[in-house]
C-alpha cells in the first residue's frame, strides 16, 4: 500500500528516470557512444562486464524550507561511467561524458513518476 505524501523522498523515482534518459545513448544521431548498460546502483570496476556502462546512485538529500509550506529538495546523484578501449581510453571516456551531459542538458527539467503514481518534475539539473 502506497501512502501519498507531499514531501516524501523521491530518490528511487529520480534515479530510475535518469536511467531511462541515459539509456537513450545509443550511438545514433548526435550520440558518439552506444551504452551497453545503465544501472540504478553504483558498481565497482570488478563488477562491470559490459562497456560502456553508466551506474547511477542517489547520494545526499537535503531540504530547504520556504514559507507557505514550500520546500526545495536537493538530491546529489553520482554517475560512474566506465569505458574500455584499447586505443584511447581517455577519448572513449570523453565521448561518453559528452553524451551524458547532452542528455542531462536536453532534459532539464525532467519528469518522473513518484511512489503514488503522480507525475513530478525536477526544477533544475546541475552537473
């Protein structure tokens, strides 16, 4: 049973929506890489088998209380990007990071569905 709360955490929903956005990096159009895996938990190098990969994990969440029962929530999300390239690993990482940044900038603000099934929207994404 889901309880609809106005000010509950939305960490899982936001990271899940980011995953969906990052999965669009497919090497076509303006994308320079084709992402093999996007995960909603942080993985370490020895756990990664598909490259390139992006792993997103929610970090600190803080709140700023405003008047009129309004609150800003700030959520830090860590993205770990893994590449493997025998020729130029730095270039491969730069291409992936450019694609990630383009997706985040093109979808700012982005929408997600909260635990109650309501569509919500971020106010701003800062890289």
